[in-house]
C-alpha cells in the first residue's frame, strides 16, 4: 500500500469539501430579500432614517443603488449605500411600492403577492 496516497487523500477530501462549502455559502442569499432584488425599494432604519433606490442583494450584504445624485459636504457623489451583515439588523422596514401606469407590471406584482 502506498502510504503517500493514504496521507494525501484525506487532505484532498477535506480541501474539496471546504471549497464546496465556501462556494455554496457565498452564493446563498436570504429568500425574503431575494424577492426584492433589482426592485425600487424604500428602507427605514431603526434610527428613523429613510433611504430609497434600487436594491441589490448579496450573500452577506445589501446594496441600495441611489437614484439621483446626493453630494457629501466635501463634494463627493453618493451613488450607493451598503448595509453589511451587522447593519442588516438596523433595518426596520423594506417597502417595495406598487408601480402605477403599467397594467402588466401591476398584475405580475399582485400575482406575486398572492403566492
């Protein structure tokens, strides 16, 4: 029996299982927040601050791409706001308003609510 092979097979299995687990964890997203992905939303935090824009959901954070341009005191443009995992607990509400005017979009939205 080749003892080198006996030594490397468990290490290879351990490495592959860790890599597969990391890939799965990296790609997993919250099911509830995933329904809001790429939609216009309003976010209210527990500090009573309101944010609005298009939501992008990731495995460990949420990015709110702001509509319009907001400037800081130094003149920099704010284009997005990122809520990392510890800050997600500070979100009180996520509201996705109904789009008006387009009947097909409204019907699809109402069908999604019913399911």
